[in-house]
């Protein structure tokens, strides 16, 4: 969010209120690493005329070099790590390449034979140590992160190379090619020879970054299309089966009130509104229940120890029994479907040709929207790059930004791509904040040209500035609150599950003998008929 907010200051070039303009510039300098500019360079190199062209070179070539070097080092380290793993991994005969070298180098040396025989003992620990040394994976992940981190600001800068600004000179308003300048730096003639060379360079970088990054992602996804579609199908199948299973359990729930009324009418043979221990024992004897089970069941039913059971006591116990029965059925169904889902995932992963890359891309997204990184690239390209072709600060540019932001906001809300629901909510919040920011920019642009007085405009600008700062801070606050709520909900759910299972176990609700005490509940609904401490 903060990165795109900083890009807004570069791409849309709106005359923001002073307080908000300072925030946008600072955010852009920090989040998009734009600390190097004409002023900073002039301070570092006195007398050197730093133009926008040099900023373009530093920002584009420098970032490309950093990402390329990280990927190259990761590639070399990965090859060395795999060779080291292969060296200590035993072959079919139980000998590693290290042991073979020792034997071939000194076949008559008893010490070498002993080392070759005993190296299998050390091979396992060496293999674990070498396999755990995954610096290459860390560098590769860092390179991928920097690629997406640099992407929006590079889109703005590269497309800005082709944005010109015209100055009309002379009384006859004659326009010549010498009166066109680069909009980002008015000291650079737009049709000058130097700038033409930089335009060729920018075209190459556009093919490498704004166009190349999403094309590369689509190429890898297409190469792994069988695996990623299998992952997506596995998730959809799991979610559909789980929804149907939970609906089936909900439909099969016992109506506790009807059960209580039927059982109470059957047990209360003298119709005095209370079931005595004698009446209860008579009914349980007809069911051929074990005396110890009958005694335990009576103690659970007779809460007040009065020696008789009222209908409300029986209803309370049946309601608790029904809740725990439903809970256990849901847990068992989830575990069964989860086991099937894991097997489907393993089968799908076996089809992946670039497993590490795909798993990195799906680290935060649902498998069913494995392509969402491409959508994110297109969103940043549209907002940060394509908007550069509209006149700076114009209505057309702002309207284009509003339409693009609205479209991708609807796409994000519709797909709900993230694994955590709070992330989906936060994504909608921050894109809504960006949309409202552009909407206020349109209002501010209109207020500057609607003929209101300077005092009225200053008051309106102050109000807009406060609203913009609010939209800037609100998503950050919401993100913190959602993180706290997510943590609290997780801990509360864990404590609830622990409490319910412990209570159910202590009261014997997982004993199959108590399930069929005339309550009209089938013992098959309990699965294996019991649960032990290990299950808990």
C-alpha cells in the first residue's frame, strides 16, 4: 500500500495539499528507493550536472544488476549444494561417492577401508547439515521479492521517458520541435539526440521489466500448467466436499427437544413430572446396560443430587451430548477430507516442473488463484506505467487511474485470493483507500478550476489534505487491528476446542456406552466409538 501510495506522487503528478505532498515524497523516497535525485547528486558531486537520464540509469540498470547478481549467486550455490548432497548420499550398494574415492585412492590402506566402511554412519548427519544449508533458496527469494518491490517505480520511470511537455512560444503561438521537452526534466529536449538514445534504452528495459516480468511468470505457469491446475482442482474439491459434509452433519443433527420429550414420557411411568432412580434403572435394564454405566449416566443426569431427574436436567444433558457429538463428527470429517487433500496435493506437486518457484508464488495465495501474481503485475503496470501516457496532472489521467483501480478492486474482492481471510479484507481496504485518494484528487483538480475564491479553495484544500492523510493512515491501523484480531481469534478458538474436548472426555461423552441410553442417537455417528488421551 505504501509503495503504491508513493508511486501515485510520481505517476499522477497532482498538486496535492502541502502536508500530504510531503508525506507522498517521503514515502516514495523510502518505499521505492528514490533517494538519488538531482538535488542529492548535486550535493554529493559539486559542479556535476545531474539530469533525469542519470537517475534513469541508476534506478533501472542498478536494480537489474542487483537482481541478476542475486539470482546468479543463488544458482551457483544451489549447484554446489546439490553436488555436495550427491557426494554424501549412498548409492544402491550403500556406498557414497566419498567412500568410493577413499577406497580407490588407497585400496591396501586399512585406515581408508575403515573410513569407507564407517562413513555411512557420518553420511546421514553430513547430509542433514548440507541439506539444511539453503542460502541459495534465501537469495532466490530475496531476488524475487526485490523484483516485485522494484516493479511499480520502474514502470513509472521507464514509461515517463516517452512523456513530453510542450511550450508554445512567440506571439503567433508557433510550435517547433525545439519547444518540446521531457516532462520529468525540462532541461532535456525531448527530440534531442541524447534523449533518443535513452528512449531506445528505455524500450529495452520496458521489454525486460514491465512486459518481461509478467510474461516470464505466465511462461513458467504455462510450463507447469498440469501441476498448478491439479493443485487448484484439489483445493476446490476439498472445499466442496467439506461444505457438503458439514451441511450433511447439520441436517442430521438430533432435535434435542423432541428427544427429551419422547424419552421423558417413556421413563416417567407414574406421570409425576420427575424420573426417579427406580424408573431409570428399569428402563436401562430393558436396554441391558451395564450397571456401572447406568450409575455413571444417572450421576450425570441428576445434577442437583435430588435423587430424581426433571425434564430440564435431561434436556441440558442431551443438548450437551448433541453438541459434543456434532463436534466429534465434524472433526472426524475434517481429518478424513484433509488426509485426502494432502494426498491430492502430493500427486499434484509431482507434476510440477518448477516446484520451488511455484511454491514460492503460492506462499500467500490460494491454489485456486495461482495466477494472482500476474494480476498484481498488470495492476501495477496499469496504474504506475500506462498512466504516464496521459498529460501530467490532467483529468484524463486521474479518471484513468480511478477506472483501473475500481476494476482491480472488484477483481480482488471477487477472487479473495489470499489464504487468510484477514489478508483478503486488508487488500480490499488498502485498494479502497487508493481509490478514494484518486477520487479526492479529481475533486481537488475540479475545485482549482471552478472559479471559487482563493480563501475558499484554501479551506477546501485543507479539508482534502486531512481526508488524504486519513486514507493514508487508516489502512495501516486496520492492518494492525486485523493482525491482533486474527491472533486473538486463533487463541480463543484453540482454548475453546481444548475446553470442549477436555470436558467431553472427563464427563464420558466419548464412551460409546452412553450414546445409546434411549436418546435416539445412533452410535455409528460417533465413528470409532471412543476417544482416548492420545487423541486429545
